[in-house]
């Protein structure tokens, strides 16, 4: 039960912090230059803990996949889409329509997990 509570807390954090920060950064943040060494290092430093948290979420989700409302491929796709969104949010190298499709997909899967618990 404690494991499930910790997973749900992590899921809420991924949804309400990481995902929302991505959207906010994409819409209002600075556009970083991939070829600028300083920009690259700043993005790398800022994103490392995010990627680690997403990796942890994916591992925990796969470990309890039989208890949650999504399938293993949805877990993997959510992780992949979140990682892509993080990079797009810094570099602004995708159209808003595509970014929002990724956002909606990740939000949908995270909401499935969150709402299933209630």
C-alpha cells in the first residue's frame, strides 16, 4: 500500500510539476540554441533530474502495471513523450500543434492512473 501511495505521489508530481513546467516553458520560456555550448550545458544540467524522475516513474509503473489502469506500452510511450516534451520545451523546435498533441497524450495517461486510484 505504501508503494502505491508513493507511486501516486510521484505520478502527481510528474503531472502537476514536470508536465506543467514543460508547457509553461514552451509557451513563455527562453528559446535555447542547440549549437550554443552554454545553452546546451544549462539545458543538460536542468533536465538531468527531470529525466531521472521520469525514469523512476516508468520503473515503478512497470513494476505495478497489474495494479494500474494503463498498459506497459502506454507507460513506455508516456515516458518517451515526456522526455521529448522536455527537450522541445527548451528548444522550441516543434510546432505548437505537435507539442500540444504530446501534452494531451501524456496528460491522458497520467490522468488514467490518478483517476483509477480514487
